[in-house]
C-alpha cells in the first residue's frame, strides 16, 4: 500500500468518527428534553349564587329642563353648575318692571269696579247682605200700596153698583142713581188697573236696577281675575327649583332675553339613581321585579353598589334584540353620577357551580387579548384559553375553560408551552 493510500484511509476514519459523535450528541439531546420546575395550585369548584352580568348606564331619578313661564330679560342667575338647590329656591329672575305695572293697573281696575258696584247697590238701597227682594224698595212698596188701595176702591164701587142695580129693579132708587154708581165702579176699576201698571213698572225698574248690580258684581269678579293673572305674571318672573337636586346646566346669563322655549337650567335629582341595563332577550324569563342587582363602576374599583329591579321594559328592540332592565340605587352620598357606565350582576334565585383559581395562575396574552391558564397533568403542561369573572377574595372565577378538578401552574408561565415537561 502506498503512502498516499494510507493517508486517505486515515482521513476517512477520522471523518466517520466525527460524524458518529455528532449523531450521538443530537440523539442524546432529543432523548432528554429540559424539565421546568414550577409552582402549582389546585383549582376549586364551589356553589355560588346564580347571576348574569350585563352593562348599562346610570340615569338621574328625575331630570328637569327648567323653562320660563313668561318671556323676559334675565336680571339674575343666582346658581351655578354643580350647586345643590332645595325645592323652591330661586334659580333665575327676569325683569319685573312690566309685570309690576300690569299688577298696579289690575288693582286700580278692581277698585274702580268695586266703587261702581257700591254705587249701583246704593241706588236700589241694597247693602250687599242677604237676598235681594225688589218688593222691599220704597218706590215699589208705595206703588204696591197705591195699587192695593185702588183695588179696594174698585171692589167697593162694584158692590155699590150691584146694590143700586137691585134697588132699581124694586123701584126704590132712580135709574140715574144706578147709572151714577155704575160709572163710579168703572172709574174705580180703571184707577186700579192704572195703579197695577204703575206697580208692575216700579217692580220691573227695580229688577232692572238689580241686573245692573249683578253686572257690577260680574265686573268686580272679572277685575279680581285680572288681578290674579297679573299677580301670577309677576310671580312667574321669578323661577324656582321644582325639587331638590343639583344644577347640571345653566345656559343663560344676566342680560339675555329668553322666550318660553328657552331652557333656563337643568336640575337632576341624584339621591336615587336608575341603572338602565341592556339585557339580552333570552334573559327575559329570568328577571323579576325586586331582584337584587350588584353594580360596579370604574371610579370605585372593587366596590359593590346594591340596588333592586324596579322596572322591566316589556318591549325588545328589534335591531339589537335587547330590552331595558331598570334598577334603583340609593345614592345619599352622591358617589354615583348620572351617565356613569356600570356593570351589573343580576342575582337569580338558587345557586350554580363556579371554578376558582389563584390570580397568579391567570396570564393575559397581549397578542390575542385573551387569558390563559396552564394545567399540569402527568408532568406535562397544557395550555387552556379561559374566560375570567370577578375576583372573590384571593381567588379569580373562571367562567369557561376549566372544570375545577385541574392542577394549575402559578409561576414561570412565560417559559411554558403546550406540552412542556414540568415538575
């Protein structure tokens, strides 16, 4: 064998040995993967009150856009946004000058009407007390007395005429005496008829005078009505708060002219708030009046506000397939504000099983904006995407993704992957 052949054989042996060493190292690496040491905890399952979560917005118990009852120029606005006002407190004042002048004019008209009434009453002798009787007036009483006297004279003359008529038949008096008695009867009857007409004329005149009194009384009542209207118009230039609450808007200022359609201020009552929850239609059979609602707002993280269901809208929005569930919350301290977004838990009768894990077992994946939990089974980690609920003490509720019997990883999740070896 030549020297060249020997050298070539030696190089081949070295190359074969090197390749064999690399395969052994690779095989050794595949056969023994890295094991990650982690901390674990046990998921737990327990019965909790049944509930479902919906979102909504708080609204004031009462909201009023205060408008003026009369048009006019604003002279004062003694309240500002954020002020608390009591019912009846002055919110705005308009110019009083024109209303005050109309009030003085109405008072003068009432005084004139009263004087006219007293004058018409004095004409007929009526003092304004009791019921008016026209027969009691002096001129009517005198006419009646004259009429009654004429009636008596006519009756007497008629009796004399009948007596003379009988005497003529027996021949005891002359025919001329009878004619004279008959003429006296006719004269007396004519005088009685004239007296009756005078009496009736006096009675009608008295009644007409009473109609004048009634017209004067109507004038007085009309003037009183105008006076009341003028007093109200003056009072309406001062605008008061309709109920206790906070001023949330005051769009006018002194010097502006406001019409009946202008808004002077907005007042909201916040001692009690209404939470209007947008509820899916499939929950319609579950909700009842009086159910407890637990609400949370971002301004007070971790704090629960408790209210009661007070109204269930009977109509479902055909576009969104939701209906409004309304709950009332006492708000004496004013922590809750109208317009605040809230998450409400509507507490249902009975209970349901819930799964809980330590907060350290839940990892948020920023890429997918989801929450993940690694469970450990037979030394292997398994990835689960979960939906989380509220925290309960030192535990976090898992709404879906776990059944409560798993062992979960609570450390080094950043190094784990689905199928990783752990201990």
